[in-house]
């Protein structure tokens, strides 16, 4: 039972967010290493959005970063400083 819960904890905390917020399942890139490359980019973007300390959901943060350059810079700064630590 613990193994099943651990599996679904990973699924709910990571893969579900990637599927719903970043439409990972809808991606139709299959040639060469394109799917792996895009998966790594989506994961990095999700980690950067999560490391930015403001309140809000991932889709709200995505939209705010898309609309406001200053917020996008804050997300990038938080993400890269988190990676450096």
C-alpha cells in the first residue's frame, strides 16, 4: 500500500501538473530526442514557477509571466538562484 501511495504521490505532484498545466500529453513531438528535450524544458519551467515565492496557481503564474516582463524576470531569477543553491 505504501508503494502505491508513493507512486501516486509522484504522479499527483509532478506528472499531473505537467499534463494539465503544460499539456504534456498533447505534445506531438516524437522525432529523435525532441520529446525528451521538451520534457526537460517543461520540468525546468515548472521548477522555476514553483520556486517563485508569490501566491497563486501554476497556470496563474504562467499567465502573469506571459503578460508581464518584470514578473517573468522574477520567475527566472528565482529559478536560476534556486538551481545555483
